[in-house]
C-alpha cells in the first residue's frame, strides 16, 4: 500500500467507525490509545506503544524500528449506567434505545515511517466522548408535577483527533517530538429541564433572552418544563458539530540503556462553536409547544494536560512503566454554554454549571515477553475525581476513576502483529441533590468494560 492510500485509510476508518462513541473513562478522554498502552494501564509517555504513541508523546515514534508501520484498530465499550431517584426509588438504566448508541465503538488507525533519526506519521483516533440513552419513559422524562412528557433523555459526544506527528533523535540520549492535530467534535443531546431547574438558572443569572422574558416567565404557572433536542439519529451525523485544532510536544531522555524518562504536553484545543438545528419544546399543562431553530454549544474545548513517565527494563523480557498526568479540566469545563435562536427570532442563552476540578492520573503498567511470538501485559490506572456531585447531570455521568487492564501481542509473522487489551472501569457512584442540574435527588452508578483490538504491519 502506498503512503497516500494508508493515510486515506486512517482518516476514512476513523470517520466510518465513529458511528457510536465510547463512554470515556477519564471524564471525556479515553484512558489510553492503542491496545499496547491500554493493556498497560494507559502508560505511553516513556515506552514504545507503536503508532498510537503520537496521541500521548510523539517522541516515542523514534522508539519504533526502522521502516514503515501501519495500524488499524477498534475499541468496543459496554457501559453499565444506572440512575436512581432517591425520593421515589425509581431507577433507569442507559441502554440501547436508538440506532446510534451502545454498545459503543471507537476507531484507531495510523501510519508511521522512520528513516534514520527522523520519524513521522499520521493517524485518526477517537480521542474521547460520552454516550447515554435513557429512553423517553423514565422519571428523567417527567416534567414538574410528575407529568410524563414522552421526551428523550440521551447524549452522544464524539471527539476525533487527526494528528500529524514527527520526532527527531537528537543523540543517543535525547529525542524530541511534536504534532499538529486536526480535530472534529460532534454532539447529540436530548435534555429535559423542569420548571424548578429553569427557575434556578434564571435566579442565578444563568438563563436570559427574549424566550425567558416574553414566554417562560409570563406563562410560568402553566409551564412544567423545557426540553432541548439537538440529535440526529444517523449512522455518523451529530446534531451539532465543529472543527478545530490542537497540538502536542514531547521528549524522551535515555538515562541508561534500561531506563527512559519521558515528558509531554498537550495543548488546550481550539475548537469552533458547535452549531446545528435544534428543537426547544415548552412542556405545558395543556400540551407541548415545540420551537425549531438554530443552536450553538459555545467554546466547548478539550483540556490541556501535562504527562511525565518512566520506563524501566528489568530484564531482556520484562519491562515496567509509570506515568503521572495532570489534566486541566478547570480551565475548559466551568459551564456548558448553550445559545438557541428560534426561527421566529426569539432566543435563550443558558449556562449549565459544571465547575470541573483539575485531575491527577497515575498509570502503572508492565509487559513480559514470553517468547518471540507472545507478549503479555497488565496495568492499573487511578484518577482523582474531576466532577462535582452538585453539578452532576444524569446524561453526563463521566465518573469512573479506577481501571484494571490486561493485554497481549501475538506475532502472526515477522511483519504482522495482533494486539489485544481488556480494561475494566470499577463502579463509581455519585449523588446530586442540587438545582439546577437535577430537580430530584439522584444517585448515578457507572461501570464499564472495554475491549481493544489492533492489527499492525511492518514493511
């Protein structure tokens, strides 16, 4: 295959595979890229994880063997998410109620080339996202007064990263690298806000516009809720989407032949506002009144993060690795900013509070080469909690913090290798009793399993 064909395959595979999105595990970010990293707890800063290394530390591309390498892979994620109404005891589980949700699939594809001290590559990876589907018959679809609306509550966020990466081996000890990343993100969202939630947003200066002043407030006695729907139930398309860019810098330092230190920094994304069509439905005691129009999710960004890592070869067969990461969520997830303009000219602006905390992640991994054909891996990953219980949404339950993983590589030939990894996110439970993000006290429990398979070919 020519380089041009492989690059096209990488991008096309990611776009085609992005039909459904994995519920991310480090908030909206996947806990590792490629089966090698995933099998070792997500470690990737200071050891060779193949072409997927361009997603964490581009300098690791110089650890690969001379020549070309192509990779194509797939994640399969099954989630176990349950929301309980703590007042009534009612529960609802996120399940397959629609064509474009759960179990979730995310693609990985890349091509790299190493010539002497210079390595470069291009890839297409699902960087992260989330997905829930609660249907339209649970308590989450009930407006004030326990009025059943028959309106959906669901979410699907996909963030796609297309890095163009390069690394250069300065000398026997130092390697530097970087990437420029094209990025795309798309969001589907169905969300019902009850009258107390809307009132709380208004009272705290978080809801404004002519729809609030001329419609909602004058008719508050008759309105029991407001429902946003910005969803396309399609194979790939999202209700709102946007393009942007990002980038990374990285380095490696080989202190001894057995010990390698690594560091990388991923810059905050620069994404345009996500835009598209939407329907705002006012739920009243006399029925529902839908308004169609245009909606923007403004300044929705992926965070910057800094990563440090060490890799230690204990024997010719056995290697251990550790990474520490700091993810700067506080700078990008203070509010979800929603701006809706109806076709009749009425508008509403809402700030949904999130107030995330910065997150620290510790990843530990090990690999053992049983023989020339088989390598086994294992890992553990622990993260501090970025979400606050007071701002938890049932449709955004990105709460798991602890993961256990295992994986392997099997060499089919000298050129072809098959990588596999499995990771389990242990159940995390969080409560929210606070307006405006819930009108009833809720408890959200979230666990999941992730299987990753990839095929690599050297030529």
